């Protein structure tokens, strides 16, 4: 059964009558919703045919030969692709130079209930020869399609996009790529408050000549500070969204992924301008996404909030892109119980990405699968890093583990011991960065005092000067001298940065460089065989609970101080977050026992990113890490 509804229409006025210039539609096939983009893949022209109804689902089978492999291929499609279903087999188009419409092929089509089969030698009862020629000449890859009329009434072939409900409300805007430009998809069905998200068929990508690309068919969500051609960027702020037009270029971080075969499915909500906000207390312009873990009302963390919640919620999503300056990938990854990486600074170009602090900003990502976590990073970061023949054997275990709960340590201790055993090395327990600094840096100041204002100044001064101040000026010019609304936390930080001035900024830049140099020469030293002599471990999320119900007395917090999660920030080095278990807690909301993720962070020397990614891959082979689930529990 196919039902069709018009969802978006654009009209142009010519002379004295209205003309539909483009139209997109929602099609219901077997109770599953699909979206037809405004532009078809190929227009077949006006034609006489015996197809009735508004839309015809069909499948292209290419180069099937004697048909012996068709059944297994289609069964594989049903496994990997949520766009394809057997309704698309009601009509089948056989394409390619090698086919035999008999034997195994006909048996399979009969079993599948195929009612119409089109070949180059038998199509006159349905299409004219010229129309069918247009379809076959288009050289479309195998997979599911929909035949429907376009805005002019001509027959056209569309690549259907499957619509999925945004359970976590992570979506900022969906962008469907058409000829390297992203258009907004607006698909509204029966929802409480969220739009539907449209995703392309994996089969089409895997059937193309580029099917050997390392990221072919992967679906990726994108933090809403990566500029994408044709889309307006919000960076979590309504004034920013309304002040600047749709972007006229897509940055290299995104184009590299599409070149590698990945599909961008939409932009995700984020803490305003990639700063630090709490869901209930500080999110003013947009509603914060929901984490699925625990009781469903866990503080989702940020600033890559939608990235963390989406990958923990949606089975059909493979990877979420975030950015990490002070923990914006690592914290959502840890809290949502997924894999996340803050790569070394410079891993991938951040041109056409809204900055917080270019000297600290990195492009990270989150996944549920440790194997995909490794392969995606090695493909995306490409030639930025290299693999090494050995893994580091020394584990520096932070003294932070002394302050976590017994329940969390019951997860951490055996896992760390298994890691040590796998590496065949040694463990330095209760390691204190501060103590090491005090003994070896030659600086007459404790680390927490020396770096107290470094991170806060670097992000606040730079972003106020290069993003905030221009926004105030541009908004005022467009709005009669008015100032834009900025969430209280962000504006407070910008004012702090402004007060530090250029001299204060320069002084903190020097301190940061001193810390990085100390780290390279004393803390995370180099090794010819393993890149980094040691790995620093700390408990990034020990299963603690903070509810989004909580209101705070003051939103005005400057990120002063130093802690273990500042090491990778200020040393600009590599860090990965690994979910290793979960612990129970009693929820006051659901009033039953729920579970919270327990995650650990591994920090390596700058430039040793592939050592960490290779390690995660090997740990998966050894069973020390595993793919996590979506939903309330990660395991």
C-alpha cells in the first residue's frame, strides 16, 4: 500500500498565474514513511503508461546474470538498509549487460510477489522505448527507488529517504545533499515536538563504483558549527541563525567524509557557541536534547550535546561529529556511554567551522562500535598520523581513582588490570600530575595555580573577539541597534574574556605552551616503537548522576582550574573515551533501579592518535571492549 502527502511546496509567480516550481512529498509505504526530495534523480518526461496511483516503488537489479546471487544480495539489503523493504520488489527493473530473466531469478521474483518486471526487451506494455531508455541510460545503482510525477507532471525517478522519528530531540536541521548543496528537509508526521529525520539508502552507495570507499554508506550527524553549503548555521543561538545567511561553502572536514562515501543526515543541537551550559538551568534559545541512558532525564552534557544523545539513541545512526576544545566530545561520550575521541590538534582542517579557540579546537566524533571507532578515525584523519609496531607498556593511573565510589572501582580495577596484562607492561598507580609537575617543571607555582585561568582565558577572549563582538555589531546593524540574546553563561564568559584583554590572553598562551612542552619532555614522552612511552588513565565518568530537573542558583561559572581532563586540552594531545561498564542507581523519577555508564579516558602523547585507535581495535578483538547498545543501558 502506498499513500502520498505533500509536505513542502515552493511557488513562483509567472504572469497572472501561480506555478509550482518544486515540491517534496511524504510517501507511506507499508506504514513506513518516506520522503521524496524536491529534485529527482532523472526526469523521464511525459509518457503514456498503465501505472496507476501517485507513486510506484520499484527496485533496480543490475547485472544479475542467471540470478543465482540475487536472493542473498536482497537479504543482505534487508539486513543493512532500513530504506529497502519487500514492497519495492513489486516492480523490478533489470539493468545491465548481463542478465537472464529465467531460472533462479524468476523463482526469487515469484517468491517475492513481484507483479511487474521490466527489461530492455519487454517494456512496451508499460513505457515507450524512449522513456525506458532514459531510465536505463541514467545508470542508477541497484537498490530501491520511487517513480512519481514531478512538479511539471512529468514522470521522474526519486531516491526515497526513510523518515525516522527524532527520539532524543537532537536535531537542529536536516540537510539532504543535492549536487554538493544541502537542502532543508521539512517532514512533519504525528510527533510530540520533534521533526522526522530523512536518511538515504545504504544500498545505493554500496552498489556504486565507490562502494570500496572506506566509509561507504555510513550515516553521520554533524554538530551545528560545521558550515555546510546551503544550510544556515545556528551554533545553538537564535540570533546567530537569523543574522547570517545560508553558507556558500562546505568545509574540508565534511567534504573529506563525503569523498570517503559517508552521508551527512543532519546537524545536531549544541551548547551555545560550544561553551558550557547545563540543560535546564542554562539552555534558553533551544531545548536541550535528551539522553536515553538511565531514567531518560540525565543531564546530557555538552557542548556536543546532540552528538552524544543521538548516537546513544538511534540504531540507524553510525557516527556523530562533534568538536572538542575543553571536553565537548569526551564529556558527552562518557556520560552517554559511547566511544569518543579528542584528536591531537591539527588532525583535520577546521576551516569553515565556528571557532572557540583555534589553538585548542579539534574535530572529534562518537560511535557505539569500537571497530568502527578505529576505522572511521583512521579514514578521516588519514595522513595526519601513523600506526606504530607496538603499544606503550606503561600505564599512569591517575590518583583520581581514589575518590570514585566502590561500585565504580569494582568496574575500573579489573579492567585496568586486564589492559595491563594485554600490554604486558607495568602500572604506576595513584599517579599525580600535580606532584610530577611540582618536582620537575622548574616553575615556582603549583600546577593548579599556574594554569588556573589559562583555559578560561584562551576560549573566552578569542571567541568574544572573533565571534561574539562581530555578532553584536552585525545584529545591531540589522535590528535597529539592538543587542542579540546570548545565554547567560556564555555572555558571562565573553565578558570575562573581554576583561582579560590582549595582554592577558598573550600571558595565558605562554603558560599553555610551557605546559605542553613539559608534557612532551616529562609526562607523555616519546617512544620510537610505540609513539608514546606511556598512557595516562583517569575516570572521566564513574557512573555519577546529575538530573536535568536540577536548577542552579547561579549560571555564572568561569571554567577556572586544572584537572585531569585539562591535560589533552592544554597539551593539545590525543584522548579517547571508552565505555567499560555500568552501575545501578535508584531513580527518583522512574522509581526503579536504573543503570549509568562507567567510562574511562586514555590520554597519549600529541600525534599518537593512531596508537590509541589501534589499541581500541585490538581490545575489541580481545573482548576487553565491546559495542554498546542504544537506549536505557549501554550494556
